[in-house]
C-alpha cells in the first residue's frame, strides 16, 4: 500500500483515537473501531475519519432505516427503477417514464429558513435531472407550529420565499403541496419538497463510475466551505443547548442550477456515448457522489486529485473539499477519450467542468492533495458496506391505556362552528403561499393548486399526470400503522378525485430518534402501514428520503411520513376538479360516514389537542370507493369530485362551492356532529341531472344523494339535528383570508 | 412569416412561446441564442420570460449586454415587431428600447395568478385583434412587475397612445395600472402578463392568441403594402 | 434627526451568486482590471433625536441583529452621521 | 489593489417596496423612532493598480452608468480607498 501521509495542521490519527475526536463528527466508538480494526486495519487519518463520518451518517447510509425500508412494497409491472437510484422511474407508455422523488430539508431550514428551502428545492431537482429526466413539476409539503410571534411569521414567510425564489427562477412550476399547522412542529418545522420529471425511457442514466481509465468530471459551482459535513449535521438532533451547532450556510443559486441542468440534459441526450454515469452532489458532497458512483459500478477503484477541484476559497483542506455541501454541483464519469467532447458542451452552456480523477484497477478509493496521498480506503467500505442497525422497538407511553371512546364535539350553532373551522390554518386556503409560486411555467399545468391533486399534461399526448403530497401526522400520532395506511389512502383519494389512477409513491419519512425504542416503533409501524396501503392501491414505493432525529428537548414531532403520489390520467377529458360546475347538478356523498373524531380537526379545535384511540379504517372499502369514483369519472358521470379529509364532510362541501360562486341546498340523515367526522374513504361529487340514473346504478348503496347545486350563492345544509346556513361569499372570505391574516 | 425567440442564459419561457407559435399560431419559429449577432430572415422577435442571469443585480440588467442585443436594436429600428414578455419587458427597458423600468411588486413578493386586463389601445401591431376597452384574461408571474416612469414619460405614453394594456385590479403597484407599453414608433411592445400561457382553453384561457395573431396579421399586411 | 448608515455584507465563506454575476458581466464587458466584486446592502435609517449615543448604539445593533442582517451569513457595520445628510 | 466603494440608492421620488417592508417591520417590532428607511446596494470593487485617478474615475463612472445603477430610478456615488481595506 502507498504510504498515507498525514496532514500536519489537523489532529493526528493518535489524537483522534485518544481524544475520541471522531465523536464530534458523529461517529460512535463502535463505528470508529469498525473502521480501524475491520476496514483499514490501521488508524484512520483526519480526512478518512471525515469521509466515514459523512458516508456513515444516517443521511447517506440509511443505517437506522435500511431494515425498515426493506419492508416497503416496491414492485409493480410498470416500475422501471425502484428505490436505490437518484430517483425512481415508472413507465407511462409511449416510451415515456415519469421520474419522481422527495427530499426533506428540515434541519437546514430550521437554521436558515430561506436558504434551507432553496437548497432543498435545488437538491431534489438535481436528483431528477441526473436520471436524464426534465423536471416538470415541484411540490412542497410544509409543517409549522401555529404562528404566534413575529419570529414565527418571519420564519414561515422565509421558507415560502425560498421555495418560490428557487423554483420560479429555474422555471419548474410548483404545482402543489400541503401545509399543516400544529405545535408538534414548533421547534422542528418540516420542509419537504418533491420533484417530478419526464424522460424518454431509452435515455436512462445511472450513477455509476465504471471502466478503468474513464474520467471523473466535476461540474458546476466551485467548492467552498459551505455546509461542511452537513450530512452528519442533518442527522443530529436539536436541543436548546446545541442550538448554535451551525456549519457555514449553503446558499442556493438557481441560475447556476438552470445552466447545469440544461448542460447535463444536453450531454445525456446528445452525447450518450461519451457518458458512463452521472450523479448529483448532495449530502456529503464530493465524497458521497464519488464513492457511491464507484461502489455502484462494482469491481473498480477510483483516484481523485483534489488540487484539480475548482475552489471558491483558498487553503481548503482535503477534509473540507470532500465534505463541503456547496450547491449546484454534479459528478460525471466520462469515457476515456471523450473528455473534450463533454467539457465542450459544458463550456458552451457557461458551466465549469474539469476532470478531477479516473477509475482505477482494484477497489481502493484514493485521494491526492498537494501531491500526496491523503486517503486510501476500500470504496465499498464507504458506501455499500456502511453499518446497519436493527433498532429496538417499543410501544410509546402515549399509546398505552388510551381512551377507546370517540370524542364527541359540542356544537350549539353549526354555522358558527363551520366558520371557526374554515379559519383553522390547516383547513384554510393556502393561496397566500402558492400564489407566490410560478405554477404555470412550461405551460402544461391543467389544474393548478387549489383543487385536490395538481394535474400536469404530457404535451402532445392525450394524457396527464396527477400529483399530490399528503400525510396527517395526527392520525399517525394516535396510531402509526393505521395512520400510515391513511396517508397513502388520502394521497390516492386526491389522485382519484382528479381523474387519475395511482402509479406509485415517493416519501419523506420524518420521524424522531430511531435509537429510542418508542420513536423507532412509530417509524417501523408507519412503514408497515404505508406498505400495506401501497400494495392495495398497486402503487409501489419507487423512491424516498428519511429524516430522523426530528426531536427537540427529547420531544419528537408527530410521526409524519409525507407521501408524494403520482397518478396517470388517461385522456384529458377525465381531468376533474373539486369545484361544483353548474346549478342543478346533484350532490352526493360517496362512502359511509361514522362517528370518527379522535385525531380530527374538530377535536383539536375544541379541546386544543388530539387524543384517544384512532378510529377504524378499512383499506378494502377505501379501494372499493376509489374504484367506483374512477369508474364514474371515466364514464363521464361526474362534474366535480372532492375527497373528504381534514375538517370532514362540511369542509369538503364548502370548498366545492368556493371556485365558481355556486351554492348548495342539501339535506341529510347525518347529525351535525357527523358533518365534522373524519371517516376515511369518502368523496363529495356532483352529477349532472341527466346522468343521475346511470350514476346511481353504478354506485348503488355506496352513495347518498344530499341535494343539489344552486346558483344563489348560498350554502344551506340540513342535518337531522340542526343546519348550516351561510353565504358562500362570507364562508369563502373567512377561508381565503385566514392564513394571509395570521401571517401578516 | 417567421418568428425569432431569443434565449438568454436563465430564460425559462422560450419553449412555451415556441410551442404557442408552432402548435397554436402555426407559423415558422426558431430559437435564437443570445450569442448570435444577426436577426436577418425574421419577421418578428419575441423575448421570453424567465430569469436571465438569475435576474441578479436588476432584472434584465445583465442580459442587455448580450451579443444579440445590437442586432435586436437594429431590428427594432427597422420597424419590425418586437415583443418582450415579462423578463423580456425588463430587458427591453434596460436596453433602452422602452422607457421606464420595472421594480419590485409593492407586496415585495412574487405573484402568479390570472389577471383581467383592459385593452387600452386596440390599434397597435400587437392588439389589433381586440377591441378598445375589451377585457382579456392573462396570467402574470413576476416579482418585479411594478412599472415605474416619471410624470413626463407618463404624459408622453398617454399622449402617444403607447399604453396597450392596463390592469383592471393593479396587482403590483404599476403607475397608471400599466401592464404593457410600446415604444413611440409602436413596433416594440413590453408586457408583464404572459400571452403564451393563455393559448389553450385546457390551460385556463386562450385570450393570448389575439396578441400573436395581431402580429401575424400586421406582418402580412405590411408585406402586402410592401409588395403592392 | 440622526442619519445612520448601515452596511450589510456577506461573510467571507458565503457564496454570493449576485456578486459573481456582476463580476462576470464586468469581465465580459472588458473591465478586466476588476479583480473582485462584493455586493451587500446599504441602509439609511433616519432616527428621531433624543437618544443617548449608547442607547442609539444599542438600538441599531438590535435592529441589525434582528432584522437587517442575517447573522448566519452576513456581517454589518454602521456609521452615525450627526445631522441628516443630504442625499 | 484599490478598493472602490460604490453606493447605489433609489432616487427620492421612488417608493421602494423593500425599504417600506423593512420600515413597517421595524415599526411592528416597536422601533417607533425610525422615521425613514432607505435601502440601496453597496458594492466593493477591487481594482488592479496602475490607472491614473482620472482614468479610474472614468472607469468607475462608466461601470455605474452601464451596469451597477439604473439611471431611471437610482443614483450612485463612490469612494476610492487607497489600499485594499480589510473586511
Ligand atoms: N405549500 C403548498 N404549496 C403549494 N400548494 C399547496 C401548498 N399547500 C397546499 N397547497 C394546495 O392547496 C390545495 C389544498 O391543499 P390540501 O388542503 O392539502 O388538500 P387536500 O386536503 O385535498 O390534500 C391543494 O391544491 C394543494 O396542492
Ligand atoms: Mg383533497
């Protein structure tokens, strides 16, 4: 073996061992021993410890979640690429694939909201175009505490501004998302972003660096000291004492990303023969992208000359260069002899690209800096051979001895209760957020934010994609497994209401600390539940992301596995929105309603918290109701469809009146309370009069007619023990104004 | 006729315009890189929206030094139609082809929504398909769409009938509700709303067609005059 | 009235894409002797009279820390002009 | 190296939404003695030595007129520091 020469300014291998300096980088005693005794059979130097700390962080290695992720349902006849690559791919016919993935940026956003959000969007976009797909839509899933102070408001507005700044500039429409408010997220807001891309299936790229002698090419922004070791930082938990744990902030540059994206797509589409592999530099920057590419190729090693890495600052160490998380960078493996061809493409797009190393014989991952060998480790030890932990699971205290009874709302004036409900931030319109997003660029957005799923057409084909993000952390808090099922079911319900059929999901698993058995239990159970639902909907998990340690002072967030689902709409005429379309149409509720209040918005609104045993859920019934809805849409029987979720039936009815200034005149044999129940597996639909017979024949007992759409701009709903009675305009003003007003 | 669509680093609506012209207006169209230096062979030039050079410093400030801009200035001088949309409008003001400038929206936020516009001048090369006073609906999507000019310039704009579109509910703070203006000669239009996003009812509105169709008709008429 | 001029600049290690864009535009325009461009914000605050120097200092520092500068990314400094300066 | 500090500010007649937003945020935070907020840009250009003062003045004015300031809305002024100042 070459002699590994130590850096003089950094701690020596002995100091690292004796003073346990590796701990500060996030490695445990056990992991350090593994590196020393099993992998290297010598003391690792400072740079090498850094490489392992980045690569063995949860963020890069999934060491705590791997055994859980194995439980996901990932198969399906249309899956072209499942989890494991930058993003998954599903075949949508016509030689086209839809590519999607989600990413969390919770911790960076907590420290620096604007830049945390921008770099989150930038990162997920790179995952998509590194597969060879052009990004066609983004979504953002946000969880905040109820804004009280100016600080809270500023924080929220900065997150939204960051998403808006990046997405708008790069020209990818932000077509949807979801936003909920609960004090469970007070010190740990969630910022999850999802991106969807479209590609020709004969142009798939993989992140592998194979073929001895082929070149490793660095592309994009120069490397600075930004976010050094951010991956292990993201995997740390926050508490009040460690609040100052801050690495240099990464700044997003959407303009550079746009150039990098166009250049990479140009190389992929027009210089395929020159390209061996391509990967984005995300968490743990250069080491992660290069070691993963090397390991994935299998059978070869790699040497990088760090003096060739473009640098924004002077005097950067090997450690800093390898672990910097400077943004807007990509790594390519280019066939020997084709370097000039590829570098020219980047030059033409105004993007820096340089050869920094090549694929070698053997299995070693070697770094040279200032002419010396500064790291020399087996490539697989960094990537595929990272440790895996099977964590202990135990039922959390709050799930023991729970009250089995359902909460019963206290309602004296139904209309007043409805008004209050519509002003709850989780229910209220999110327009003040999404009107700052460019939702239309690329001119394919058929349904912009404001209905159920967003709908983006596939240009020049009579088909479209329905896209949504959903999860209700309250349900998971009361029952992680059933709540996990419900998250997938709700996403599917949104897809179906828009006229689509689920294709697959991506996810962001936002959970607490996996080393604590009760918090691990939530993760494990949620994944089991989600997977059960995915299987029922034939919607495999094709990609995802894990964000653990979302706890503050030992209190975790609600278990919040964000589900991002994509569905296919076969024929633009099937695109359906939630708004009632014309007076005279008949209004139905599809699906049964029960007294299901634990975990509901009304329980939260009336008691300030959620509690008790989560209500029951029947996945088979859910699938049945969704299929009926799909059939009704495909037979063109529906003028509108809206799923029922937070806030219950009355919220869905009210929302359906808002778009077109229409009212309703309805009556039902449900109680006032039941109008707030959050029983799953339900839709509010409207049916043109002349389709009544056909619709009723199709759905039979599964639907109940409530009345009809009227054009007097008034909402009237008779329940058995009271009624709702309000001007649509008045209701809409409350619903539309609430969030903007609270953020002022 | 043949349209040129200029593409600057950071432009992001050039393909939207391209499809609008190719698929809906059904005329010849070609993307022209900012690196080119000639616009010969084209009958009209479209400058797309987006964030040229990231809109860093000021929107459009850096793009106007691109190699194509002298050719654009020559093209505009020759009297042929030039339409700058959103970032295109910003570039035209920075390049001195249109008066005034575009600053941050009063809300200091980006706004994306469909706005009603009043056609103030239906005699321009870009609006002859409309009637004066007609209300059309076009999407806006900008952070810096707040049109500003001094009083004197505004008087000129009014006197010469250079204000083509006005907002009905001013969303961004523009003086005199200005959404789109031409130069004095009337052959250069800058507008913040996006007509190319409104050429198909499936996407919400087709009112934008009128603008492109106006250009096509006027170019055709010019040719008749020139050859006749 | 007291005029306070506040300068907010990026910390050394923080990427400033805007300054980079300006720098490369200047280079493209042929100004090759510009070796570096930094870009920050410049505030002029007009403050009512009546505070002691110490109180004013405290207020301005507070305002900068809370609002004008982002301490994760930016540095600031300021100058107090005695009278309202003409622009 | 010569350090040139350039200040670009809005003309008096221009209402600058960002400055207004800062002003109202300060008022909300309770800083009621701030009567006015102006917001501009602050550039530091590092220029290679070797130009006469007159040439440097000309270059800086050119750069400001062409790129750094928009004459419709903005004014600028600048200062030339003899040596490169530390940050
Ligand atoms: N952060 C956000 N970004 C973009 N769109 C959002 C965001 N939050 C909510 N929306 C949009 O608002 C609408 C209502 O959202 P939501 O209440 O989550 O719907 P549902 O309950 O049907 O899933 C949807 O169109 C959604 O895409
Ligand atoms: Mg919905």
